C-alpha cells in the first residue's frame, strides 16, 4: 500500500477529527417494500408481489446526515417535516444514529417520502409524496434563523438541495453569506437549472446530468461539459467544483485546471444515495482540512461501496477501512496505534471477514524466541495484533532496571516485522482491558504458561474464540540475553 493510502486509513480511523457538521436541506423518508413476483394478476396485466419485508431509511438531506454520522462526525440536521408519523419515524431513526435533529413541523404539509416496491434487486414502482415548494414559504424565516444560530459551532456546512422547498434562493444566499463571514466552508449538493443561488460556496457537487441541465451541454460529451463547468467556477466564485461522472469517476474543476479521478470498479445494484455519500465524505474531508484530491479519492471508494447495496444505505467508517484491502502493507509508523484507532482498524478487518490474532508481552530486547512466537501466531489467523507493556508496566513486572529499551522503540521494532499488522502499548498490569475491547478470535501465549494462567483466555473462549499455546525456542529469553551481555562486559573488564 502506498504511503498516501496509509494516510487515508489513519484519517478514516480518526473519524476525520470528529467535526461538527451542520446539514441543511430537504429531508425525506425512503420506504421500501421487498418481495418476489411469482405470477401476473388475473385482474390486469401487472405483476403480483408477495411481500416479504418492509424497511424505512432517512433520505435526502437526512441521508447525508446519516453518512456523516457513520464517518464519525457530530451532525446537526435542519429542515422541514410534516408534523406527521413520517417525521416522527425520521427523527427516531436519526436520533438512533446520533444525529441531532431540528426539523420544523409544518402541519398540513406531508413529510417528503418515497415508497419503492422491489422484487429482488429490481425496482417495480416508486410512489412519491411530495409537498409543493410554496408550502414552506411561511416557515423559511424560522428555518433561516435556526441555521444562522447554529452556524458558529460548525466546522463545515452542507446544503442538500432536492428541490423540495427548504433551500429557496433567499435561504441559500443568506446562509452562504454568513458562512463566508465566519470563514466556515460550504459544500452544496445542487438542484435545478440555475446554480447562481449557490454563489460563494466553497464547492458544489453536481452529477453530469445536473451540470448538463445548467450548462446546456450534452451529459455524454465530457470534454465540453467539463469545460463549461470550469467556466462556472469563476462565475460562481467557488474554490472548485466536484462533478460525479458515474462509472467514469469524478472530476475536480478549478479555474485553471481539471483533474479526473477514475472510479473504483464495483458491481452496481442501486445508485440511490450515492450522491449523498459523496457529499458527506467531501464535507468530512474539508472539515479535516484535507485537499480536494484526498476528498475525491475517499469519496470514490465510498460511492463504490454504497452502489453495491440495495436501497438508501449510508456508508460506515468500517466499510471504508475494509475497502483498503492491502492494509497489511502499512509502514511501521502506520502500525503503531492508540486503542480507539486500533478498534476502528479491527472493525475494518472484520468487515472483510478476517480472523484477528492477539499476542502480548514486554518484548524487551527482541530475540529469536520472540520472532518464532510471532511468526507462528500470524499463521493462526489473518491479522496479528501485538500488545506491548509500557515502561511503567514493565518496571512493575521486572524491576526498576527494566526495560532495557523504551516502549516507543520496542513498538517500532515490532511494527517493522512483516508478521505483525498492528501494535498497541498498554499501561495496565494485564492486557485484559485490551482483549475485551478488541475481542480477538485467537489469543496466543508462550508454551511456558498453563491455560488457567493466561489472562483473557476465559473471555476469548466465551465469545467463541480460542487459546493457542506456542512452544518456546529453547535457550532463548530476554533475561538470559541480559545475563550473557553482562558476563561479556565482565570478561572485557
């Protein structure tokens, strides 16, 4: 794996710094009826669906919020609802995901919803329940005041425009103007035939069809389409424009340059929500002060994951980590992790069905016995975590003259071994807390231990894992190595 990819993994593991993100726009509830078609109706030439299950998911701006929450951001969502059962369902789903929801109820106006009927992966029918844009006019001032009040706490603001009435021209211009005054970046998912309402945003993220609608160019003529989009960057006072091009990837348009990033090849089941995922990843990267090139690379990977699902399903941080399939090639620095980052990496491994092995020790003066144990441990699973006692912990176990090598140096030496996939330093007397947090599939210890003496053995077996006692290499140990070294020093003296 490249150094750049190692950097991306660490960015995702850190949850992009857990930024505060404000999402404003058209929220909706996506409903699904799933079943199988086995016959045609005798009443009319239409398929008869045998219903198997139903599901509901936040859609539109609410799906953007769900994606951001899945990436680790602290999210506040603002928009309109109908004060009905669908709004209540939305708020419940969002709260469960950790999204702070502030929807203004407009009684008599339905919460926007889309009901999709599917047979297997094939969509048979979609029923939309849409309000009219004018229905929200009387509530626009209340929404705007709520947004302006929340702006100062945001690291980035997302405007998710689905043309349902929340983001009229006055609301957009007012939010963007205030965000610019406060130096808060703005990401816009645009809609309609006129993008001038988004003037002054940091970036807008149209797809090829949306850009074609505004520019008048054919969506299939990529050269002319992107040239027209590039001219809009200056006209709209944007830092750049990100154009999603479906299977052709994404393009970054600046006033003086165009950069094309190919898409990751994926089997496509459903493109619903892919644009929301792209906008969410871009916003998270901007909040983390990452360049557009990094944002696009991550967004491409994330979009490739969600189009492989059926229905509106947000991205999860663990799925992004799992998509970086060659993470075992991380450099040594990228393998030494604090517990929270390691938990995220383990979740990514598990998302790919990999078995996790855990070994622990002081590893003071690394020798052939250590190497043998770790190489055998690695062969018992797909990824090996090594937990290293801190300097304080070693002193408590071995006496005040130990360790001979400091904890960070011991960790780096272990991380340089090809058999080792991750290293974590622990300060407790035992690694039990680590074992319970990481829940390894295999716990490995040296053969000089009996099973009842191994810390964490009972816990690992309790969740279906196993303990492996590895035979030691005779005549090799850190204490013997130190004694031999002292003897040699004495002889020379």
